[in-house]
């Protein structure tokens, strides 16, 4: 199908999905989840072809974003099932009042209509986005990256089979065949067909959508996430949190990219940080973290000299920019200048410092003594998420 045909089909399906009951939408979602599990072999075969096509041209970290396994597909299916457990967002009475004339006014939540999602090389976004759209009564048009073309189409084919088997229309999920920039531009300017556009990916993709879209757009944030280790931090706790935030899965948007350390503990803490992120990982046969150090840090431990741009970079890799700061005030000033307003954390046992940090950092998620990796719909008990919005 051409992009125009897909747009027309999505618009045509809008009234059907918008009027499905909560029970019907949940049955549709359950059928989609079951189909992912039963079609696991076909999805893995398609994913293997995608992996083979890009091998040698992308980093191992980016390969990890693209790779699917039985466990990951099971996780995708569970993510859909988790969405069925959420309350129906449609038909909720948000506010209600009676005017002096006796007129009863209600503000009621309704579906948006057709939502287009442009994303990159993470196949799991395909099922997450479809599930959230259907739960909220919205037809989805998916446009994944070319690296995950086969995987994304196999996932959609499975979900459509599940819908058909359960007696639902398949056209409530659409996926573009065109992965070119021109194809993306058609979605961005599809007024009258697309009611909302959500870009989910790197800074370049999000910038292109925000600057060029003529349809309403929700900006999801790239993740230059910062962890500040305060002078009164529990240092062992800090090391565990940083190890999790940086190394558990560095290719995702909620991974730590910058570590700020209070000057009064830098000489004591930085050698411990290097041991955990570099020395211990080398000894264990794991990929060490490349530390990009400010001049003050470089005088304490070995690493690579940081450039100013390193503090404005979402590495999505085993790289961490490190800077020594005077204290919590300078830490929040640094975050204000360099952060993408996604997720930031302070490690401290001092309540005053924690309060200062949480009141002065303007990000979607702000943590005290916790990893930035918690910024996730599932971790928040909200099910899978479409993205982390950093818009005002």
C-alpha cells in the first residue's frame, strides 16, 4: 500500500475503534499478545535477517537495541497484557458542573483519532505503540527505522493475525512500507488524516519532526541523564546506582550519560568509580566504561580528557562524562545548561541537598538515591510507554 492509501485506511478505521467498549479493546489486546508468543519463530527469523543486514555497520550497543530474543518477545507480550489491566482512558468524566441556568457541563475524555508514531531501530516500540493506541481508542500508523524493517513488519503481521482471529478489524494497526525521509515527511504533513504525531528516537529525528510537522506533535526527549554524587552521599550506594544507570543497558534513553561529583569527596570517590566501571569490568571480561574526564577529574584518575561537547552528548554507549563540581548548586546549574530534561538523580543522605536538587532541576523525572533507569512506564506501574515527554 502507498502512504496515501494507508492514511485513508487509518482514517476510515477511526470511528470503529473509537466506539469499541473497554471489554472489546482488552480482548483485542489479549489476542495481540497471544499472537506475538505464537508467532515468535517468525518474528525471530525476521529479526535475524535485520541483524545480519546491519552487522559490521553499527556498534554492538546499537545491535542490542535491534536484537530480539524469545525472552524479549515474551516481555513485549506481557507489556501488552499489562496495558489491558490499566483503566480505560476513554469516557472518563474529567470535570462536571451545573451552570446557573441549570445546564449540566461535562468534560469527557475521548480518543484523539489517528496517531502516527515515527521511531528508529527498537522493534519493541512497534508492539508498545500499537497497544497504547488501541487501549486509548486510537488508530495507529507506525513508521519504524529501516534497520528494523523486517522485525517491525513481522510483529505487526502477528498482531493483525491475532486481531483477525479474535474477530476484530486489522486496519486499526497500520505500518508504512516507506522508511525513507520522504515517507516520514508525508506523515508529518498529513493534515486531515493524522491527528497527532509522536517521534520516538534520537535528537535528529525529534528535531526534524518538531520543526517540520504541520500536524500536532508531542516531543519525546533524548536522554542526557545526569547523576550527581553529593558530598554527603553514601558512596557504596552511589557506586551501585551509577553502575546500574550506566551499564545495565547503555543504549536506552534513561541510561546515565553524565556523572557530577562534589569536590570535597572527589579524591576519595573517583578512584572507586574507576574501579567499578573500568577495572572490575575488565577483570570480569565485560566492556569497560570509557571515562571522559574534566581537568580536575583527570588529575585524580586516568581516562580520556573530556571536551565540552561531551556534556551535551547522548552517547548510548559505554561512555560516561565526569565532572567535579563545588556542590549541589553548581550541579543544578550544570544540569540546567546541559540536560535534555529527561531524568536526573542526586545521591545524598542530606535532606536539604535533596530538597534543593528536586526543586531546582526541571526534568520529567527527578530521583533521590535511585537510578535514572527507573524512568519507564512498567517500572512506574503504568504499563509500556509511548515515550518520555519533556515538553512544557
